[in-house]
C-alpha cells in the first residue's frame, strides 16, 4: 500500500443527501450497505433470500469454501477475495460457476435450483459487504489472543538492571497494571515511554514529566527557559511560565539552543530491546496491580 | 448571455494554447519545461537550470500563490483570480458517478507539468491548467467519481496537446490541454474488485503507460494504451496468473499467486537505448501473514522489473524485498544514472526501497552491483541472500505478543520521489526510523487478507532524516535531522545550481546546498505535499511546490 497514513482517507468520501427534487420530499433511497471500497454502495438483499442463501451455502458450499467464506479444509478457495465474486452484481457471474463452468479447475457442479443459486450469490455478496478497510477480513477483531508470553521474574531482573535508575516497582510503577488494565496497552505504553497515538506522534500530554523544554542562550549571555512550542533550523519558540511565548531567529549555532526531551531516553532504548526483553518486562509489570 | 460567456472564456482559451509536448522531446535532458512526472525519463529530478544557485538563492522570492477548489465549485482564491478581475475559468465536468459523492477537500500530491507557459496538475478527480506566470486558473476539469480510495493522485501525462489522468474509480481520462475538454475515458481496472488508481501516466512514444493499485488480495498489473484512441496495447501482470508462468514456484499455489499483489503504484523510469521501462512493484498480499502465500519469495512483488515498452515483456527483475511481511512495497521511483562504478563506466539504476535498503543495479542486464542499509535502525532483516536482497527475519514478522520493528509499515521512505545530482554524485532520499509494535491479531492458519490481520502501534522514532547517499559506496555522506514527526513532505528536486529543494518536515520549503546539506534559503509556507518542480520562462527561473490545496511559485527576479 503506497501511503503513509491511510486511515483518514475514507473521511473524504461522505454521502451527501440528494439535492434533486427541491420542493417535493425526496424519495427514500433503497436500503444499501457499504463495502470495503470507499463510496461503494452494495444493494442489500432481501432478508428472506439471504437467509435461504445462507442455509443453501451451508449445505452445498461450506465444506469447501469455509463457514466464513475464506476457504475450507477441502481446498476451496477464499471467496472473499475472489475477483469473480467481487464483481458479481446479481448472480450473473457466480451462478454459472455453481452450475459447473469451472469443472476443469476442480470446482464441481453443485445441484441446486436456480432460485437457490441466486440466493447463494446474494448471500456471498452480503458477506463481501462486511469486508473491512484495506481488504481486512470480516472475522478480524473478534477475539484477540493474549499477548502475555513473557517470564515475569526475568522481566523483573531486566527492569532492575535497566529501568530502576528512573523507575521503581514500588514507586511510580506501583499499580501500573491497574491504571492500564489491558496488557497490550500497558506494553505499548511502557515501550513508548507513555501512552501514544497509533502510527506515530506522541500523544498530547499535560504531564510535566513529559514536557519538552528548551533553553536559549543569546550571544549577550541572556538566557530564556521554557516549554518548547516549536523548533526548526530557522526559529525556535518557547512558552514561559506566564503563558507568553518568545520566538528567536536561529542562525547556525547562534543563539545556543538546548532541547531537553524527557522521552529521549526512552527512544534511545528502542534499538536495544529484544522482543523477549519486552515480553518479559510486560509480564513483570502486569503483576504490579 | 451565452455569447457574453463565450467572450469571457476566449482569453483563457488563447492563453492555454501551445504546441504541447512531442513524444520525441521527452527523451531530451530536462531544461526549461517540466513535461513528465519526474521531469524527464531518468527519474533523477535533476534540472540543468542554474540561474538560481547556491550563491544567489537567498534572493529567491514569491511570484504568486493559488488556492485550488476541487469539485463542482470553482472559486479559485489567492492571487490567481479573485479581486484581480481575471477572466472566469472554465469548469468541465465528466465522470460516470452520480455526483452524490462529496470528495471534499483535496491535496496536491501531483508533480506539476510545465509546458508552453502553462502548468498542469491534479488532485484526485480534478485536473487544472493554470498560467505559469501568474497562477491564474485557465480551466478546471472535474470527474464525478463512482468511489474508490481517494488517497492521492500523482499527476498528468502529456502527449502533444493531449493530457492523461487516472481516477480513483479506475478510468484513464484524456483531455485536450488547450481547453480541458474531455476527449475520451476508458476503464483500466475494476472498482468492484478493490482497485483504485493514483499514478501519473507516463508517455513513451505512442504508449500511455498506466499503473494502478489495490489493497485487497488482487493481482497487480501495468498497462499501455494508445494515446490517440485509448485502446489497450498490452497488459503485464506482476504476479504469475497461469500454470507455467515464471515465478510460480515462489508461491504456495496458483490461487495464492493470482491474489498476490505487486501493484504498480508509482511511475517508473525509462531508458530509450534499451527500450526498457523500469518500475518498482508493490507488496505481496495478504501483507502480514504467510498463510496462503507460503514461504517463498513471492515473485514479482517488491521488485524492480524492467519491461520492453513496446511489448510489456519482462527483460529482467531484481527483488528488493523477497517475501515481504511488513507492507514495505518497492514502489519507489527508480533513478537512472550513467557513471563510474568499481572503476568501470556503467549504465545503472538506483533505488532506495521502503524497506530501508539502497540498491545499485546494472540497468541493461539487471545485474546486482550494491546493497546498503540506509535506515539506521532497520531491524526486520538478517543479512543478505546470495542475490544481495535482504533476508527477512521471521522473528520480526507480526507476532501475537508483539514484535518491535523498524521502520514502521510506512517505511524508511514511501512514495516521495528521491533525486540524484550528477554534479555531486549524491542520491537524496528521506530516512524515517520509526519503531512500531507489530501484533498478529488474525491467527487463522489460512492467513489473513489484504492489509488485515495485524495491529500496529507506533512507539517512537530514533530520528528522521534527509540523507545524501554516495551510490558508489552506498554510504550516507550527510544527513539532516527533521524536527517533529512530520518529516519529508513530498520529495526532492535538485539542480545544476548546486541546490536541493525539499521540505524540512517543519513547515518550511528549503533550498539546501546539494554538496553539504546546509540550508541556504527557506519559506515557511506550511506542510509540503508534493515534490517541487523548476522551469524557465521569459529568462527567469521558477520553482513551484504545493501545500495542500495551495500551489506556490517562487522566482529569481
């Protein structure tokens, strides 16, 4: 996928109510369901037909293609990513295959009435409509397996050796597993050095301990300290205690700028962790209820 | 009323007129114009212009800026039209959608073409012509979409006076460059199958080369169309599609290969001597699980492939990410360089892949010459295979308890075009060193689908950089750290004036000394969203760059 951050992309595509027929109430559109393709409108089938299709699928198709349509024990391919199924509008592509047009590639003809075949096609399309963004299969997210595999005592030893300079199991970390009950969230938080947003940037935090500060020393010797607002090669802006800000022009090393980022120590640890270190420390931290 | 409107349109029509760009012109080195995505076929994004140079760049000043409004509205703002009583621009509406879908805001990620004093560029579903001298809108073409992922559009291709644009709902649309009127549109992929099209078409002789993309498990392909009629000339799949196809042995089954990805997201480079078009292919699918695709290399995904431009037949390939497991597609711009390598004059192709590795190949034969790691903390691979490709470390795939991986799935670089300057011998590219926890959430032995099956949580970066690589050694010669987490922006431009133009990741458009990386000039115009262009008009050199819906032009007066 050729993007850095896709999750906002679908926000561009929103359905606007039709502006036609001003003066007369607009006709309500037929009930439609979304698909994994932004803007796509799949026509929702008739509930009775879908119910029938589901039953017939269970009898004639499920053993090969799987209960979730993602392929079954008897080798039938995943229907959720089938180009033929994805393109089917009203059974015109699916029904001939049910009737035996692909016997040479191993798909037998399945005996069913043409009405049932149509119902199966409608059912398949209805499941396709539940595929998630970027082709995510519908079953994902139902039961996330436990991430706890580490050795708590080895984690405690690692913590004592590497973390105890700044942190303590009976001090700041006490009760961490109660404050962050989900082990995965806890693991993400400690590896990042604090709760973070998905995909990158640090979460906005008012915590003083995580505030990035900067000291600017002018050629005259005058010095200003404050919270770092922004910095680049050309200017640096700080916020003073009273809330006012000051921006300084930068020209190479003048003025002298010293940024203090409390999270830097955590970031510097990232290249050094093994996955076992991480899992062990998490196993230890979840005991700090 | 109609006659008055016609009169109002007339000046715009006249201003938009020109000779266009003959296909033979595209084989010449880049000079006063910018007639194709990368400027020329080499992908170097190197301009021979040097009126603006490292000595005088401090005097570069704003010529104009224009704000573009996508969609049916047509209210150009800024200095382009409003309040300056310019003639009204034309809006031309096409498309097969109902017009109900609101595409909303838009961002210029396109490379901007400059031909005959007119600029041509896009947002998804939208194309514009604006006057290169003052930013005034000449026409605006809007395509009513049927849907599809509207993540970006890389720009237009131009053949004589005709323009070509791809749409998110997979049409190739041809416009008359003088008027913006549509000539024809053709379906190039099926929207219902999840395809969406972002690339800029590349014109080579009488070929319009158009890539496309998809995230669900679908085969990637590249197509060539007739510039006059839009008729398909050839279609080459990037994965095996039938028994006997080369590369099939690297997949667990034919069904897996036929759903194996290898999309053609980004335009390639072209060598007129060998008639080879070189393009980087996308990741295998499912992206994060081996389930259906097996343990093999999954050819020809994550590879640099060279195709004969007349037939589409593959002459050679080189896989830069065998058996990718992190959505590190290899859809980066290849860069063609002639120069010395190990004491020998060679015709080469360079690529810095999303996976953090830099490669030098012989572009005639595909022979591997060099691999180096430019992502400082890249940790997903364990050494190199016998072809010089990185060997993936299974422990760094997404796992249930979580694997700490760098880079994140966004990659060390993404779509942002690199640049190469023959005067410095340096290759310029972004280097992102994000770390992320990769959790396997879909433990189904059949594997997942598309980009599904994992959860990714960013846990910090060890620093993101603009880097200059010496291709002869693969070593980084200099690097400049980006401030903040939003480094990069849209890519690189380098010039014979010893300059490198790029975003600094902090809202500045910066001219760096190409030799040393020292910043020499900047303008704080906001988040840069495309790779800059340069051109010469009336004896003055311009540099353009986009920030969201704004296009900026700087000039040496």
